[in-house]
C-alpha cells in the first residue's frame, strides 16, 4: 500500500515538474506547419522554413517616416491597425502617433520587443 502511495507522490512531483518546464518554455507556432518552436529558433525544426523575426530598428524607421500610413503596423503584423491608420491618415493623427510609436520602439529593450512582436 505504501509503495502505491510513494509511486503516486513521485508521479505527482514529475507531473508538476513537467508542467512547470512547459509553462516556462517560450514557444511560438511555426506560421507554415504550426509546430511549436523555440522563440530563439531561426528555422522550424519540423518543416525547415525560416521563422519571421521583426527588427525593432526597421519598425521604428517605418513608424518615424511612414507612421501616418501605418506601414509599421503592417510590418509588425497588426493589419487591422494598419488599415485604421490608412483610413485616418488624412487627419494627421496617425502621423503623430506613428512618431511617438517610433520613439517607443527605439527605446524598448530588444527582449521586450522580441517578446511582444516576435
């Protein structure tokens, strides 16, 4: 009877450990095959396709120069926001917001930017 309890306790400890490891892993899905890949991987280990990496300097330059058109939003994969910027570009408000976002992108740490935008 004690042996079964010891085995159950060992199983519970292993399950808790495995769950903790899985939660702490930073995985992203491959855009082609959907396989979960490490966020630091350059290519998908299953299909071999490159995983898209967004560059904060490119995003900042697009925001500073073309923020009024929302090009930085399209680059970062925020298509809906890009369309909204395009719809309101005639007001000048997206240009001001794009300028502020460009500065924010430049001063965001690489790790935070990569975590938020991939």
